[in-house]
């Protein structure tokens, strides 16, 4: 390729001389990434140390696997791992299923302006910060002022519920909030996929007398298959990470809810900032980084099997 | 687009479902807004409601009249969003352009350097210790601006892909023959022709800065004048939590905790700009999501 452009067979040195400003352009961002990304990678070593603020990460003494021993002796290690993974599994299945269903409905809507309205409305909650989500949920669930306890439950003849101190309701609340916020994202991806399907296929199917469901099953779904698998795998790649805001802000950091709202990210944050337990926090963070890395690599490798264009590398 | 006879039933069905979906999306925002214009005494007796017994603009009057703190936080949010977005897009474009030049020696290594940050990260603890312990961003504007969101590999990859697919390399060569240097090519060809992707990535980063509350949570400890609007909202939540756990709060906390109606009004004021610019930026934002999906 590009044979004509390579006619001079410029040597490496000449190329470097010609392009040196490009390296200069690259430098500011590279410095930022060294500070923001690469130094913390090296800083992961803090998980094996007894951290001392005065000595810094690299000056603090090594204590081997002590932090990990402490972490895995507590029941927390199991709870946060279980919560992180289970929530993610439910989020992936529910959000992608709803996204596909709504995407099909939206693209089938006959009126163009309704199509446009639906698809922009459904994305809107995705733009909200988790602090705002927390306020919105609070307006529904606040024990004293919430619309649930004041209007909806009494109307149904049910007694009030102390939402922020009853862990059992939170898996449902968080799954709902996450779907409310996130479905529009997947929806948009599938809509653009469906719009790229050749309309003649549907017309041909119409001529053959195919039913609505048959067209979805034999034309739309096969087209969406690659995107669905890719999106699932990309999300699976992040299965060890959670949306910190969803689990920290929406339950309003309520300690009584930790059994069902504590995930690795919130645990790491609380260890570091609230409980002053940097050792265990660092160990949990290290565990997340390393296991997360392995899972990303695996997921990406599997993505490559389905669709080479969708891999990250 | 696929209408034909006998489809009225199906159209009715999907429109009904979608209208219900839209209602489920809109109602929470409506409740937030209604709560902010409900009179405080009604709020305390009847709670939040879609149909408040008594309206009042007192919460908004309070924000305008007496709260310097809210204006300050709003100012921080606006400054962060403006500076952060420009810096973010510029840094990413400056990294993306070299990566789009196929004959640049060392390009593969540079691409891997950017890309690897998407696969592996040190997480909160080392990031916090390094930004704080080594670079001392705590309680400075830098603490809000720099960590995490200033430049992401994702933006670089998206912009790079656009440059390689949408700007023909022959343009660069023609400019070089005319004697233009690389910086000139970047500012006169790459930036103008890359505008669609730069605006798209700008909407993402603008939203990220507008919505960010984590940097304030981690890096702003004492100097509360550096709080952005999200941090202010977050602080009111934690003060309420403290109150419910301890049964009491310090006078400083009490002063920082406005009435419930005012809290809802601040929350509404924080999302109002997003609502206002959404129609104009939707196209770019949506484009970013669908293009991004193709590449992972």
C-alpha cells in the first residue's frame, strides 16, 4: 500500500527529522497519562506496604501479603465481590434486553417525529450525574417527605417503609435506577444498527408474507447479533468495576444498606477516605485492578472471535 | 418507514409502550421540579408531590437573594466545564494527530502507550496518594480540574480513528510541499477538518466536567469555596446522613443545610443547563455513542 508515497524510501532518520513536531505534540498528553495513569499503576505496590503518609508510597516499608490476609479474613471481601458481580450480571442482561426491545419499537414507529422524540428522550437520563440521581430517588423514597411513603403507599393501603434502612429493597431499586439511566445508551447503538439494515430485505419479506415477529426473528435479530454479543462482552470485561456514583450516591452512603449496596469501588473509597484503613483499601483496589485486567483481556479475546472489528486491540 | 395496511394495531401498541416509557423518564424530573416550587410547610406535612397544595417560588428567591455559596459553586462548575473541555479536546487532538500518521517512526509504541491505560489502571488508592502526596492538588482548583477526566485514551482513540478515516493524507502532503510545518498543518488542516469529532468529544468531556463530583469529593477537603454545584449537593446529603446517624449536627453543618425545597431547587438548577443545551448537542452526543460502539 501507499507505494507511490513511499517512493523516496526515506530513512528512519529522515522521517524522524521530518516529523519531530509530531512528537512534541504528543508530549503534553503523554505527561498527563504518565502522572494520571502510569504512576498509579506503579503505586499499586502500596497494597504490599504499611503506608505511611510521611514516607510516601515508595518509601513505606513492605509488609508482604498482610493487607490481603486482613482483607480476605473479613466477610467484606466476599460481600463486595458478590455484589459487584451479581449487580453487573443483572444490569447487563436487563439493560441490553430492554435496549433491543425499545430500539426495535422506536425504529418501527411510523411517524418520524415520534421516532426522534422517543430516541432523544430515552437518552436523557443518561446525562444525569449520580448526585442528581440521588436527589430524584430521594424525592420518591425519603422516609419523611418521599412520595412513596406520603402518597403512593397510603393510597395502596400499605404502611410506610424506611427505605434507607432496609437493605432488602435495594437490589430492585438499584437495578431499576440503573435501567432508567442506562437503557437509552444501548438503545441508541441498536437503533443505528437497525437503520443500517437494507430496507429491501424487509420489503422482500413482506412479499413473502412474513409476519412482524418473523421479520424481527429472521432479519433484525441476526443483524443485531454481533452488536449484542460485543456489547455484552465489553460489559463483561468491566464486570469487576461498578458505577461508584450509583452505589455511593443513590443509597446516600447509608451504613444500614451496605449488605446490598457495598461494592468493590465503594469499599475502596470508604477504606481510604472514611475509615482510614488504607492497607485494606489498597489491597481491595489491587485485587480489583488485577482481576479486572485479566477479565478485560479475556473478554476482548472472545470479542475477537465474534467480530474482529470490535476488539479493543 | 415500514407502514402498510393492517399495521394500525401494531403502531398503537408500540406508541403506547413508548409513551409509557417517556412518562417513566419524565415523571422523576417533574417531581424534582414540583418539589422545588412547593411551599415549605406543605412539603413538611404532605411530602413531595406532583400536585402540591400550595406553590411558592421562595426556594428560587432564596437561591438568588441570599446564597453566595451557590453562585460560587455554579461559577466553579462553569469554569471547570469551560477550561476542562477545551483542554481535554486539545490534548486529545494533539495526541491523536501523530497517531494518525502511518509513517511516523515509533507510532505503534506510542499507540500502545495510550491504549494500555484503557486496559489497566491503578484505581483510586494510588491515584489519590499520587495526586495528593506527590502533586499536592488537595484544596486547589487543580484538584478539581486535573485528576481523571482531563485526558482519556478513549477520546484519543476516537479522534485518531476519525482523522485516519476522514482526512486524506494527500492533503498533508500537499501542505508540506507548500512548505507548511507540522504545527501549521495541525492548526490549519487537522483542527478545521476534524471539527465534527472534536465537537462530539467536546460534548462528552463538557458533560463529564459538569457532572463530576468525585474530584471534589477526593481532593477538596477544607477549602469548600472550591466546591462545584455537584459537590454542594453532595455535601447537603452527607450532612443529612450525619444528622440522621448522630441525631444532631454542628452549627456549621446546620448553616450549610438549606430547607428541602431549596435543596431540590439547587438540584434542578444544576440540570437546567443540560436540558437547555440538550436539543443542540444531542446530535453530536448520540453520534459519539454510536461511533464509539463500533470501536468497542
